[in-house]
């Protein structure tokens, strides 16, 4: 059977993940592959409730960083077992809009929770299911900030963080990518969507050669 393949997209708000995910889906589908797109937090009934609680519940004004970490981890633990593993076993391409690196960066590096605790909880949640490839769409905190503001819609809890928070997020991703070059690749998200798409596809072809056969 064709092997399943797990790709995660990471990056700050406004970096263009959604556009690139749709373009990647189209590329894979043109090859006859089944593509499943899942988002975090969310992707399951439990996960979507957690997403709503984390992002769109105005009464949630005093969530502690520790509770936030555990809620993201709970959503992920459910997603891995309910969706990701069965889809990979069925030979599908699974594309994740955020995964474990978001927790390391947002809760660990940007919120400042102890990294060893963050890693231990994340490892427990994913239980060994790691992406084959992680694409980090990198852009300056200022540019990301401007893109968020330009949407004109009401900002959620995370989007309302100060600019310094987004800079920590960016630096966090760059740091992780240096530590894990076999899995993580940084792409300049300030390029045109076409240029980013072409680079992503080249990487996928190089790294997932077995998939094309
Ligand atoms: P998104 O819809 O832009 O992906 O929003 C998800 C938000 O949640 C985004 O601000 C990043 C944040 N987040 C974390 O802080 N930790 C996590 O583990 C995940 C998956 C997301």
C-alpha cells in the first residue's frame, strides 16, 4: 500500500499557512493522492470544543499558561488517535495546520513555561506520532502583525497579544528549525504565494520520494 505521509505547517498568525495548505492539497490530488487537512487546536469534536474555549470564549479572561498548555495537549492527544493515525494507516497524506511545534513555541518559548515540562506533556500527547516534514512559514513579527490587523475582523485571544509576543514566536520557530533540520524547513513567507508553493513542492518531492511512486 502507498505509505501515509504527515506534513505539518507552522508559523505565526498571518503567515499564509491556509493558502499554502490548499495549494499543497491540489498538488497531491493531481497525483491521485487522498489528502486530509486537520487543524489544531480542533479537528475532532472534542478538539473543536477546546478551540472554542481557547479562542472565542470572552469569559475566559484568566486562563493560566499551564491550563492553556494542557488544553492544547488534550486536543492533540484526541486528534492523533481519532484521526491522524487511522488516516496514515489508510495511506493518506495528512496535512496539519499546526502541531506540536506550536506548543513548544507559543506555550514554552513565548509564554515562558519550562521547556522540559512542555516537551514531556507534548511527547505524552503525540505518543511517537511525529511529522515526516514540518514547513515553517517565516515572516517578521511586524509583517505578521500588519496582516492580522488588515483582516479587519475581531481578533481572538492569541491574535491580541503584543508585538513582542509574535517576535518571540518567530525566534522560537527559527531556533527549533536549527535544532531539528531533518524534519523542519524554514521558508520565507514574504515571497509571492507562487514562489512559496513551488519551494514547498520541491521539498515534498525531495523528501517524500516514495510517495510519488
Ligand atoms: P490558528 O487558527 O491561527 O492556527 O490559531 C491557533 C492559535 O492557537 C494560534 O494563535 C496559535 C495558538 N496555538 C498555541 O498557542 N499552541 C498550540 O499548541 C497550538 C496548536 C496553537
